[in-house]
C-alpha cells in the first residue's frame, strides 16, 4: 500500500478504508519490530492516524482491529435527517437524541411486544410479589413470549433463566449490574434455575486479548456477579472457553444451530463481512446454545423441553431472533425474552460508555470520592444555565443523567416522583439532584465491594463447576 496522503480516500468504501487502516497498522508494527529509523516510523504512524480519521469520518465509528464496519440496524425517529437516526446492533448503540434511543420505534423495528400494565399485573398475581422497580418504571420495557412463560408457570411447569456477560475488562460498571439485579429478582420470585454465560471466547475474537486474558476477565467478572447475591445451589456460571469443551450437550446444540443458519443469514442479521474471521461468523450459535435445556444435562437431567427466559439489553435481541427462528427446526422450544433499555453514559444518553474511558460511568471499583467527583464533574445536566433561569423554568429530567441513574437505583417510587417534581419546577437545583445520586450510589457500591471481598477463588470454582442444582427434573 502506498503511503501517499494524496490518496483519494473519499472514493473508497468503508470496507476498503478498514482494510487500508489494518494494512497500515501492520506496517507500523513491522517497522517497530524491525527497529526502522525513527523518521520512517513516525511517517508511517502519521499515515495510520490519517487513515483512522478518514475511517471515522466516513463510517461514524472508531476503527477497531478485527471489527469491520457493519450495516447497523436503523431506527428512524420520524425525520429524514441523518442526525435523528438511531443505530442499534449487539456491538454499537448510537443516537443523537439527548433523551436516548426511541424505544417505541425500536419495538416496532425488532417486532417485539411492549411490557404493558396488564403483563406487569399478571406477573404480580403469578408471583405474589410487588413488581420490581425495573418493571414499574419501564427499565425492562419489551418482551417476547413472556405470556407463555406465565402460562407454563401457572400450570406448574418449570422454566429456567439465562443471561450473560461479555468480559471485556476486569472492572464492571454500574450499568452492567442491571441485568443481574433483575435476574436475581426473577430467580427469587419464580424459584427457578439460572445459567450465566461468560462469553470470553467472543471477547477474544472481537478484542485485542489473549485467550488467557479473556478467561482471567471472565473469572474476575464472575466475582462481581456472585457478589450480587446469587444462590450457589440454584446458579451455574460458565466460561465458554471452559464449558464448551466439557459438555457434549452444549456442543451438539451449537452444531445444530450452525447447520440451520446460513452465512447469508448471519451477514444480514449481524452485518458480518467476507473479511471477518470464521470465529465471529460461528459465534452466534454459541450464544444461542444456552437457550436450550439440553445444553446443561447435569441440571435438567437431559430433558429438552424446558423453556428458557432471557433477561438482557435489547441490543442482544438479534442473537435470539436467530435462535427463535432455528429452535423449532431442531426440536427445541423458543426462548422467551425480557428486554431492558440501555444504561446511559455519564456524559449523556447520546454518548457511549467505554471501559477505556473511566469518566464515562461509575465503576464498581470506584471509591466514594471518585463517585462524587465523577458525578459532580461529568454527569450531564438537564438544568438551566443560571440559577435564576432554573428557578423560573425548571430542569429537564428526560435528559438529566443524574435523574436517569436514580430511576435505576433509587428504590422509593414516592421519593423519585418528589425529586422529579422538584427538579422540573425549579425548586431543586442540579447540584442538589447530583447530591442525591451521590448519596444513593456511594453506599450501594461500597456494599457491593464488601460482598465482593468475601468471594473467594474457591467460591468462583464452585459456581463454575458443572453440577446438579437444587431442582428436580
């Protein structure tokens, strides 16, 4: 590849640009490894940075090694302006709206069903428990076949829960707790088994990680998951890198899914290209397999007819649309799903949280001082420019990140409504609202950190050992 900055990059497709960045990156590494002259290395690095900038300008995405540009799911928010469009797939969530993604339009685009008052009331009747705040407040807002799960439960037929975590870093942030907090509640009120998949294989395929590092992250993330309070007698946590090789049932289901999904189908669903490694192309079958009870013969005694309920963020839905399409063709029940909204970054719902940006969220390793500083300095405000204007016109809870975070973590509905009214009226200032969030998150994270300290390597081993759980099938 020529290193000429005069190359007409605008005429290149996103994929061609991606391949140029990749090739230039390899050239820089080769020059450094070969101890080339400094001026030659510097020129190559400048060219690499120029190519990366062109790539981002063209695609709207940062260049990521091994992750070509994808055809993202497009949700048009009622206008023809490019900046008013939402993009959602399992790896990318983009919106220009400070309120976040338009979830009503996303339900229509994905073909799921809204979790309405009737369904919430039915869950309450079935469990005899007050609905979780995530249901009451619409944090979990969409579903597939939850009514069938309730039909089975009311007829004394069991089901099981499946959720997961992609261990891309050692430290998890508070947003990662959302599916686990809700899954724990579901497990308790329905009294059902739970399997938690740690997709360390996925992170190895998509990220610049060794298999050893990906597995290490999986075990560290398992400690945070265990610290949420899951019952060891009812929960199996597994690493793909570990479990796939030890379970014939799991691998057989992977192969069955692989046989019934074509390359054209996964390209259409996930945006894979001819440049993607075959590991990425086959990975969706691995995420699909835990949806089938026969993948866990030690738990379900080899039974294949036990339905699965999957609580997850809605960006994971493409995996399970594929799974639900395949299930009848391989003699398995379709998994049901409960979808959550996306957890906003501190800088606003239109920005993306990143493990590489410590200021994009509150991490489970943060100290009370760090929590206070991050919220005061970085939490996007829905307040006015001056106190006088705020008192007169009030704040906007729809875009205020501190209020958004409180909807996730403040249990008291009445208190939350009081804060909303006071902020909207201008009675409560932004700094005062941030103070409430700080006082809510500091003890929550401190308690989590204390529980995590009690999680030993032996406990992790027990949770991750294939075994019979406290259920009879």
